[in-house]
DNA sequence: TTGAAAGCGCTACCAT
DNA sequence: ATGGTAGCGCTTTCAA
C-alpha cells in the first residue's frame, strides 16, 4: 500500500480511501491510484484491515457440520454460501463426524480466527463452553439440533412430529410390527424421533416391541446389519422406520439383498437425491434443507448486523413425501 | 495479551512464547501465564499473529469447487479437509457453478484473505489472470480440469480413457447406436469425454451418428429432456453414455418414465451414492474422489512447505464399475 | 479533498 | 529464561 501511495504520489490514507470505496477522493486522484494498483499488482490485505478496523469484522463465518460430504450438511452449506456471497462473506467449513472433541477444538480455532459468526450442528451434549463467547456477543446459530446448557438462536425441524408422521403412515397402512432404526442415542434429534415413533404406537393403541427398536447405529453398514438381524427374527417386522438417510440406505441394501424390497414397507427420515429413483421409490419425511439454510442465514446475519433481541428458535415442520416404499401392505 | 501479561506479571513476549508453545519458558511461569489466560478467557488473535509472522502464514487454504452440494465436489472437499485438519489448516470453500466471473472474484477474495494455497476446479477457459500470483509463489493445485494459459500442479482423471472404456463396453455388448449426453461443450473434461466416445466408435469401426450426440447439457433436467427426444427418434439409440453423474440421473428418469430402464443400456461417468441401489444398478466409470482429494492435498501442502519443483500433473485412471445397466443387450 | 501520526494485536530481533 | 522495542499493513482520528 505504501508503494502504491508512492507511485501515485498520494498518501497512504488516500489509497485506503480508494481501496475501500470511501467518498472524498477526486476522480483524478482515484484514477491515478487505481492505475498504480494495477501496475504493482497490489492486493489489499484483509487481515491487516480487520485488525485495525473499529468493528473488527473479518467478513468470515465458521460453519461446523456433521459431515460436509453428506447431502444434508452439504445442502446446508450451499444455502448458507448463497446468502453469504451477497455480503461478500467467506465461509470456513468443517466436519465434526459426531466427535465432541473436534467440536471443541474447531470452535476454538474459529474464534482465534475471529469469525464474525458461527453456525453449528452440535455433537456435544451441552455447549456451556460457549457461554463466554455468547455473552460477549458472538453470533451463533444452532442448526438441526438446538443448544443445550446455553441459549442461542436455532433452526431445527420438529423431529418428533416427523417421526410420528412416518410411523402413523405405516400404522394406517395396517402394519402392526414396525421396526425402528435410529442414530446414536445421545443425539437429541435421535431421541425425539424415537419418541415420535413410540407416540404413534400409543396413539394407535398398538403395543411396542422392544426387540424391534434398534438405536446407536452409526451409518449404512450398521443399519444394514441391524436390518438383517431384524429380518431373521421369528416374528420379523413388516415395516421399518429408518430415522436418518444413511440408515434408510442400509435398510434398502438389506431388503434388496433378500428380495424383500417390495414386501417390507420402509419410510426414511431425511430426503436425499435419487430417493425417488429407487425401486420402490423411497417414501421419506423431508426436511427442507434449503429453507433451513435460508433461515439460518437470516438469523446469523441479523445478529451480525447488531440484532440483540432474545434468542429465536425456528422450528420447521417436516412433510411426508409419499413415493411407494412406505405404502406397501403388511 | 497485554492483560494476560499484566495479570501473570510477565512481559508480552513471554505470553507469546507460551501461546506459541515455544521453548525457553520455565514451568512455573508457563503455569502462571496459562492460569491468567484461563481467568481472562483470552483467545489468541490469529490474524494479528499472521500479520506479524515472518512467513505470513494464515493456516488457511481456499477451495473453489463446482458446487459444494454435489457429491463429487463435496467428496473432494471432505478429503481435503481431512488432510488439512492434521496441520490445523482451515478451509474456505466456495461454489463456482460454472460461472467464470465468480471464479475471478472469488480468487481475488481469497488472495485478499492471504490464503496459504488454493485448490480450484476452474470454470474459466484460461487462467492467465493467475500468472502474477503463481510467479510470486502462491501454491495452486488444479483439480478435475487442468490449467490453461498458465502452468501449475494438477490432478485430473483420464477423461478420454474413461469415456473410451464406457463406450467400448457397450459396443462389445453389441450396441451400434449409442447416444452421448454431454456437459457444457466449453468444459475441457466434456470435450475429452466426447473424444473418447468417438474414439471408441472409430476403434470398433462403428460409424457415428451426429443425431445421437447431445452436448451443452447443464444438469439432470436438460439430460432428461434430451433423452426423451433421443428416444422419440425413428431409429432410437439402444444404449447411452452419460458423461456426468447428473446427466446419468436425467437419463434414468427418462428411461424409467418410459419403462425402458431394463431395455436401454446406460453407463454413467462419475459414481455417486446409491448408484448401486438403482434398478437396474447403474454401471459407471468411477473417478476415485478420495484418492483425487488425497493427491491434491499432497501436492498443495508440499508446495506450502516450500517445494519448488516444476509443476506436477497427476493423472488418475478411472475404472469401469460393472453393475447391470451397462450390460443390457441391444 | 488530502495527509500525518498513532495504534490494532501480535512476533522478530536483540539485549539482558 | 525473560524482556524491550520496532514494525507487520492497515484504518482511525484529527488537522490542514
């Protein structure tokens, strides 16, 4: 910047004015400075700028997702990116893989980088460790799973209602033995989905069979094995509710391998690309990822812009997408 | 940091030593400083640190992909992330959506943020605009598509060979009318895949029919419509080579809607989740995304570590994954 | 409209 | 083993 100033024959401050598009620079001087910038290939240093600025804005936000390569996280990231781009805000993205330690260390890393805000799909049980940052005004929006131990903005879907929807749908189609495939039990959304599954049975007056409830499944491989075991029972389920997309995939693999894909009903939680091209097409409870992402961005940027109202909790209602697999009769 | 120093009764420099884990601090002093840090909730400011450091490292790299929500880009991002995490390097990720203007502006934004390196899946025809940065030593690794107009490291798959593989496979199964569904023609990988498709015909002595070659398709919707039109021809194709994953999906939609999924052969380029669960399971040419990502990371971090050998160009051979859809007889 | 000087939070360098 | 001082590249403040 000093070189640019020298070449253009102006002061540092004037170059700064040009670079930041501030008023109070004559067209003539502006042109001279811009030419000098071009000649020297000067690139403004945003880190130095941030350091000195009174607001300390880095124009960067951090996003901690479950796994940037899974379709739900990736869709979220994309929706956020679109909102961020309009403001010329960059996104630091990371995957947590349900590892609490990683959440702690990545949050620290983002704070050391002075992000203007944080979006997180938490994997820890409680986020008390964020209390200091929240109090000092760091904008944080929780997504998919609400905050525990602290209060902050959040955007979640009504997991219980979604599970109730899915399970009731199969009960109404006459199923009485519906299996449940669930995520790691400690994850709050998994608990809510399980509660919805049970509620549906209660509402319909159908007894639950604990042998049909399998939790703590990490991914499609786990789900496939669990499904295999369920189908080997003396009195196997005639329907399955898979409480996450990867678990539904594992279930499909198992059913397909045994030629039961058209015999056992299946409803998944969380839509994914190609679910409609499976055979039978997969009936799912859909969480509108783009809508969630848009809401998250709205909350986050409002906070960044100084909104200091009490935390807001947005709940998005999931919808049942009927495609075929969930309508198979017992 | 000043406050920490005051509270611990040491100098600024000593706090800096503790924070950076430098040697030459007694255990006693270190403990005192750490306690002060804890009491004050002090968080090191990485931007200020970067500014002052002699190497100017930001421990941040920029990644420009086609679209972070598509499985190929997302897989790349994830592989890179895993390599970056080991070094405590953060990732700024963005989507280009095949828009050249966005590439220019995002590269600028990343340079202003002083990233230590850049990974890009370019969407521009030429990247001469990067010449200055490359000359001044910015590590850049091109992925999926090689650099044009400048020289830099790259990791690409052998697109021509992959297309040759796919097309020959169907020719060997007796097909003589194989359609081609291709990406935007200006994209170099699309051109290479088309060349492979043609080469296969030439090798087999099978004449090409221009009516069966459709390029400039943007996504599954385009592909579906193109496929519909092809199937409406008087002499429709008995097989299809879809040169990108989203195009294969469009083709499947069209075939499925007409009940031809088991009648017309289909091979896609680029594997994706669930391709094996379609009916029939989709035969594809697979590019090993994780392997590509790992190679990219290896090249990038070697450059960041000071490697100044001439640019390296890694070519990954794609493999044919036979699953069913590509083996349908004419 | 333009500029000079101070200082953001930190690390390099040299001294003790 | 510890500290003082200068200065990274920029913006702020105030003066001209």
